[in-house]
């Protein structure tokens, strides 16, 4: 069963859905739940990107029905195969490797009940097609579309988000859920990897449903393509460009403890990771040796001096390679770092871990959060 140590209530505002295939495992359909009142670190992602999750376990908040749609695929131009005029034939067609902006909605194809609509929540998505950033059915729907085109596709029960599984209904202790929630509320596991609907609350336990609300149901996908632009060029070699000079004196050696601030993005500009978010604002510390960081970062830090800030381009073979980072990053992804060398010391790993723990404890005390 998932870890329930710190579940938090979430308002029912889905913002985006995405997917990745990592090491042969499908990691699809992820979501950001926008909760303005919570501290930043309680969110699963604060970068405009959702956290990846299994499509059959994702639970999206229900929304009111917006009416019935035709239960078949059609183009916005004509029902059935679109008739293209000369101007339309000259328009570019979306293909894998392009960066596209689009709106989408998912609904029950029989009842018309809408579970997520990017127009309603004002969230226009921008992704690299074929980059395993969105669920496969949405990625496939966008391929072949033209700018301004809207396409509706209907999936049979279970085709879009899998079958409904009874083993995804789990009982947990009442202490494991927030105090101020009621039956029907959506809660999120503290690491953001799963969300669930509270089916029932008893005096000593709660029943949670981790099934996607569209699991086992006929699903209607409506996609509208807003724009198409060429995708980024792949990074073939390690390269580093200085953005701000360092002191020009202190340069780390293998075996030194180093502290860095960094922001790692995919080549299409999507933020993947940063020390500001995931280290609670503290610089990331590690011993400069093989295996403590990705090869590209170790290569760059050895050439930097204290205070220097660089743009580092890392091909996938010097990052996470053919495996990727399960749950976070697809395989064969190039990365671009904005990296600053903050400090060089002779500390050991226990010293580094102790500093981080003290920083996190103080931050939680300052914000009034319990550990």
C-alpha cells in the first residue's frame, strides 16, 4: 500500500496531466493540484509541471456535467474526415518532436460529466510531442492535427484509464488523514505520487479509493491544438558557459565536499528539478566523487571556482541515460542546468546530511509545520 504518513487535503482543481515511460513501466497521467493556502513544499510540484503517476490510480476531482457530446470521433471542421481548403493544406501538421500548445478535456462519454477541462481552469499546456510528457492517448490524438483544429475521440470502457480495480480501495487509520475532511474529499499522499477519494469515514478508520474516476468507463477526449513550433535540437556533447564569474581562486578537487545551487530543465524549457525546491532553499551538498551526482555535474564542478555560475548542457548519456529517473524523468532526456558553486569544504557526508536536516527543521519551525 502507498505511504500515508502525511496526507493533505487538496482543493478540487486539476491543472494538468502528463506521462512518461521509464524502464518499461508506464508512468502516466499526472496532475498538479493548485492549493494557494498551503506552504510551497507541501505541493507535489510548483514548476508548472505535474508529478507523474499511474493513470489507473490517479483520481481527478469531479466537475459538473457540461452536457452530452457525440459518442464518436469528429473534426471541428466537418463530422467525419475533414475537408481541407488550399490554405489549410499549407498549414503545418503536428508530428513527434514538435512543441505544441493545446487545450484538452476528459469526460464520461455516456453521461457527459466532465472531470477535467483545461479551458475552465485556464491551464493551456505546452509539451514536446513524443517526449513521454503526456499520457499516450493524448499524445497520439495531437499527432497529425493542424493549428486551430479540435478533435474528439471516444474510448471504450477501460481503454483510456484502465479497468476499475477493487484492490485500489484501501482502509487506513483515521489518524492518517487530515482532521478537516469529509467523505467525498480528495486527499494527496505527502510525496505527491498518489491522490485518492475518501469513500467513507468511520470512528477509527477511513476507506480510500485510488482508482481514476474514469477507470472502467467510456471516456471522451476533446483536444484543441493552439500552436505548433519546431522542437529543440538534441544536445550531443557536454558544454559549459559562464554566466557569472567566480573568485578565480578556490577550485574543488575530487574528495572535497561541495555545495551548489542548481536549476535543471529539459531542452524544451520544462523545469525538472531545483535545489531551491527540493532542498528547502538550502544548497545541495555532496562529496565530489563518482556516483554522488550525475557525471555531467561532477565534470562541470571540477572546473568551477567558488561563486561561479554557469549554464551546463548535459547529453542524456552523462545524465540519467537509457533508464531515466523512475517516477520523474523519461529515459534518454538531455538536461540544461543553471548551476552555481556556493562553497567548498573538507566535510564528510554525515556533516552534509546534518546541515540539511538542521536547515529543514528550522524551516518547518518557522512555518509552524510539524516534522
